[in-house]
C-alpha cells in the first residue's frame, strides 16, 4: 500500500513539473510555438512521460483550465452557503485568495489574448451557476435571468481579469469587499440569500 502512495506522489510531482514548465513557456511565447520537447526539457522529463499524461499540448492546456475551474467549484461549495453563485457574490474573498495563490496560471491565461477558451469556460461556468441560483418557480423577473447571469458573470470576470493584469494592486479582502458592494449597490441579489 505504501508503494502506491509513493507512486501517486511521484506522478503528482511529475504532473506539477510539466504544468509549471508549460505555464512558464506559455508566459514567454505564443502557445502555437510551444513544443512538447520544450516542455519536457524544462520539466526534466522525457517526451514519453508527457504523453503518458496528456495526448498533446492542447490536452495539457484543457486539463490546466479544467483543474482550476474544478478547484474554484470546490472552493465555492466549501463555504457555509454551498452555492457557487452565492460564494462568488456574497463571500468572494476565498475566490480572490485562490486567484492570488495561483497568480502564474491566471496571469498567463488573462494576459494571453490567444486563449479565449479559458475566459469562455470561466464565463460559462459562472453564468450557468448564477442562473440556477436565481431561478424562482413562482417569480417573473423584471430582467431575464440569462441576461442577469451573463451580466454578473461578465462583471465578475472583468474585475478579476483587470486585477490580475494589473499585478494585483489591491488585497484580496479589498477586492472581495468591492465586488460585494458593487453587486449589492446595483441590486444584483440572488434568490434565497
């Protein structure tokens, strides 16, 4: 049993080294110019090791994005109110902490105009979760729920993107308070607070 744990740790370390190398290269050059050989060399692994875990660099990028979105989901649902949308609007500090703690990844994603996939997936994830939370069976909203969810998700991502691109000029607590105030002042509330 102990041998399995060691193997898992080695695999985890290898994947972390591959991801770190990939993100470093991604911040230095165009995605299309990055090769598996460069990633392998920088991660100090051979090409075959990368192909054991990822089918190609596109799969590696997709897995990086997926892992971070899943971490955000997990983070939001761990809060007292187990709802992604409520966590984002009512208690956003842990989310900003996560963005800060994973700055190299988010900086690469937001500073690279070439990667619209990440922004699109993040926007979709947030807007879908907001729509689900805002639905009230007996209520006819003044504003279409899908439009409201898109507005909130776009505003949130826009603020996070600005913060990351400007090298996080404010603390996570300040950003969380500002986002919460913006949503409250604009009467962007969620059902069942």
